[in-house]
C-alpha cells in the first residue's frame, strides 16, 4: 500500500499506484481531495502532455504546487489519466 503523507495527514493511499519516471501516481479515487486546492500552474511534458497542479493544504500549512496530474494526457500516458503524483515535501511511502 503506497501512502502520500504530509504534515500529519494521509493525502492519498492505494495499492494500485503507477510508477512513472520515479514518481508514484495515485488513482483519482485514492486521493483525499479535501487536502488539494487547484493552482494556476501548468507544465508541459513532451510525451505525457500538459500537467495541472494543486497546492496541498493541511490546516494552515500549504505546500504550493505539490501535487500534479494529467487531465488529458497524450496517448503514451493514457494509463495515468487523472492520476495524482506528489513532490515538494510530500512523503510517499511504499
């Protein structure tokens, strides 16, 4: 079971994550959305497409742009469509 943790909260947990480029992508239904706040940040990957970012918010603490996902990935990354990955201080335990 993979778990994403930050500031004492479990942000996501699943036994069905997908590893891509060293990152664990959590299925959409495994993510506790109450800890995510949409961000205006977007980046583009040449083979995955355009990523959308979210801030992770636990109480008064905010980790800006610490979660990302591909809402409409390119064909090569369809297996992670809508899946969420984490960085910027979010701990992912396997």
